[in-house]
């Protein structure tokens, strides 16, 4: 689970994750979406220049907000839950691609 999540709302929304190995990674928020009544967040890691990584990696976490509206991220520990979330995220990507094609 990320130890710390900082969201800087003055610029493009960037989340800084403190990973278990002690490293930090900045991520752009791709989307927040629901699966079976639970919200999830898709994060795209950024390189040192603030550009999207070229690996195609996307981080998926459970998303919620505390009583003060501060975001909270939790790892998805269950394989079955992760598969459902990943499948829904893939559907959203396909829908976005179709919408992009229709707009062009």
C-alpha cells in the first residue's frame, strides 16, 4: 500500500506515491471508476521529466475519501477483485478509443 499520497491540485493532478521499497513515483490520474459499488483509481507513472512512462504500466488502487474529503488509496490484495477491476479499466480504455475515433 502506498504510505503517502499527495495530490497537487494547482497543476495537472499528480499523485506522489511512497512505495514500500522507499522510492517515490509521480503519477497522473487517468480516471476514477466504480466496480461493484467500490471506487478505484487508475494512475499512470511519470518519468523524471513528468512525461508518461513508455512501459505501458498503469497502477490500480482502491480509492476512497476520508471524512474531510482527503483521498485514500489501498492496495487490491485479492486476485479476483484485481481481475474485475483490470477488466473494467480495459473496457473504459476501449470506450475512450471509440469516442476519440468518433470525435475525429
